[in-house]
C-alpha cells in the first residue's frame, strides 16, 4: 500500500483518522481502504469498487463513522483535460455491498474542495470554482443539509453562502461546535477569517487586517486555523509569525507563547475540556517538528515527530532576513537574504550570490530552517530566496501582479533582488547566479535569456517552452496560463515571446541543466533543445539526465548529486575549488 492521492495531480488529503477509523487512498489502485484502529488494527478493508479511473481525496467522516464525504475525480482511458469530471461523493463505511458504497452528492462545477460536516452531521459545507479561475482567484462556498438513510448520505437545499455577489477567493471552510460556519476570504484584499451567522457573513475581528490568515495552495486539505472543540467562541489560527487564539465574541486576537515562528496544518482536539493544538511548527535554527500544544497550560505537551534534518552548530546557521527592495514600475518586492556563515572559515572579498526562484508560480517561500539553504551559506554563498510579484502571503494586489505578466514580473524581481544586494555591497556583482525548478526554472531561464544580470544559472526540470504547457497540461491547471500569459492559441505569439526556448540564442552565460528522463510535465526535449542551442552558440553548458526520475527528483542519490554538481559548476565558472565532487563535461568551456 502507498498512501497517496493524485486528485488535481498535486494531491493532498490522502487520509483521515477520526473516532478510531482510518481511511486512506491507495496509490497502487486508487481505491479507498478502511482500518478499524480499535477493533481490528491489522485488517485493511477496501470500501470502494475496483476502478483505476476514479481518484478520491479530501475526506471528512461523520461523527458516528457511518460515511465519509470527499472529492472524486473521474478519468478516461483516452482523454483531454476538459474530459475529466470532478464531483463530491459520499462513501458508506457500513455498506456490505461495495458496488453500492459510493454515491454522487454534488456535481456541475469544474472543481470542488474541502467538504466538511458540522459536529452534529446535519450540515455540509464545501468550496467550488470554475474555469478559468484557480482557487486563489474566485471561488464559491456552499452549505447544504445532510440526510442519511439506507446506509447512505446525501445532501439537499444547497445554498451559496458567499462568492456569488463579489469576486473573492474563499478557502478552508470549517464548522464550530455550535454549527457556525467559518471560512477565509480575500474580499478585503487579504485572506481574513469570517463567520456565517444567521444568514449573514461577519468578519471575526473588528476590522480586516492587512495580512493573510490562509494562503494559496495547489494541494487539498490545507488547514491554517481550527475552531476550538471546547469553546464555541474561539479558534486557533496563524497570526503572521505566531500561533494565536481568536475570540469571536470579544473579537480579539491573542498570540500564544511558543518557541516557533511558522506553522502549518493546524488542528485541535478536546482533552477532557482542555484545548490541545496539533500543528507543524517551524523555526529558523532547528528542524521542523510536529507538536501538541496545550492552550490552557500555554506549553508544548509533546514533540510528536521531528524531521530527520541535520542539526547544525548555531554558530554555523544563517537566518534569513526579509528585505524589501525596489523593482520595476515603482513597486517593491521581497526576498529572504541569507549571509554566508561558517565559524571555521573567513572569506576574502564579497560572497557570490545564489538567487532562488520558487515554483508555483502562485506560491511563496519563507525563512524556516532549511538544509538546502544552509548547505550553501556554510560554503561561502549568500542566498536571496525571492518572493517575486505573484507570490502569495502579501495580499491580492501583490498576488495579481503576475496576471498576464508571467516571465516578466518574476524575472524583473529576481534580477532586481540581485542588483539591489550588489548595490548594497552585500554580494559580488560579478558572481551572481540564479536557480529554480519547474516554474522557477522558467524564471531562471527567462532571466538568462531576456536580461543581462547573472553570470551563471541552474535549471532543474525548468519550463523552457510555455506553449507545451498549454498543449499538454492537466485539467486543474489547463486554464491557469490564461491568467498568467493569455489565451492559447489566440495569444501564441506572446507564449513564444515569453518562452526562453525561442530566445535561447540570447543566453550568454554558463548554464547547468538537470532533467528527469520520465518527466511528463516538462518533457526532456525542452531541456535538450536549450542545451543544443547553447552548444551551437558556443555558451558553456552542462547537462544531467537522470533515469527513472520525473518532475521533481525523488531518489536521494540524485538529489545529493544535483546540489553537489551545481556547486561544482559554480566553482568552475567563478574560479574556486570544490573538493570531492566528480565533475562532468561542460561543453564550450575552457579554463
């Protein structure tokens, strides 16, 4: 068995545990399986029929363990993205005839997410949206009555609670113990928290705050807040760098004392009347942990699990500082700047800079402890991890900067981050490098093709031909490019103008490219076309093709090899030694 779901291709919400019942999606056959953790913990029982064309995700089980509700995605043997069908279904946990276990309870929209049940199982809320929107653009929230008979649940009298009057992105619905429906909305320009009281939507705080209480996600089942299970008037939520209690009656927000500064996947449980929070917790100087925290005692009860990341000497840890820097059109953009740090070495001169462009592109980065970054800072590199225009976490206006301007705004911001740091005397202007994977690889390659700022670049399974994304992508993102670039094929000229592949002759600095042989998102032909163009143009280029790897490398040996080779490559270009790394051929490069 392999607990994983591929709904919307990015997955998320592949399992649920409630009242001693575990249900999970098995990636081997896409069926759902149930384990009774109390009475039969070693027995795994299939609860959906054999059908590899159906995928399930984002589960919610009723309080009596009779049924669950979830998102189902239907595929076909031969299909185009528009053929894929997404619906909401109920799955019986007690039906003996497995052929009758699954019932469609809502359909018609292009996408659904986050079906959730009230504590008494009488109500169900859910999110829907349609092309060409993404969930961070414009969604609806619905609430329906739940009925149960003959071992099956269904819904009726569904009404749209919000999203039908103004364009807003609504996310993460959740019911309080008194059946009040909570959700986040960016109607103010930032994702703030709201409640649905007596037919009216009400902000949970006295006024909207210019900060995000939730964030954009391509994965299902993100949870940035959770209602208390011991007090109907309180929620626990993420308040910038803090975990906080939001009192909906007093309309106050109170930070909790806790030695971490970033959090994700927040949930709560009632421990004999005491509220306990379970969350992923992150710090700048130690690996992330899964913790349980007592709100009443205001203390960590247990560190349930810590990532296997190596713990460095504090004297060797570089902490990212958020910097606002000027960029095009009179705007500001943001990055986390990490100075090189190693107690055993003293550098000569200003350090080289490695600019990181995150994927997504509607995503963001933060300064949580990361060995991927510390690897470089302990070896003399400065790092600029850029949240370019289009990133989430800075409000709707900032997020929308990328609309129709992908491969322009992100490129400008990455270039301007590097130039700003050089102008401030923090890095060596002649040793600026940029790297990125997937969408970040597009930003990297576009920065090299359309700007003259960087002296070296590294692309990992990077997009070089945007037209192929428009032709070959999956349903969830099949209209994403309409927002980022324009309509295809009507705007094919814009696609080609923004694609580094069609301007590869403009790349003049050395590049190393890493690619998976089995990549279905960015086909190896894209990487090889760039490599061939650079070879013909006399530009130094190195190429690594990994067998058995797809879009994003999974094998530890290849991940290790990639980061070591990237460092070795910069050493060759910038003229510093890198020991104990077996190099590869760099075409057109002569020392």
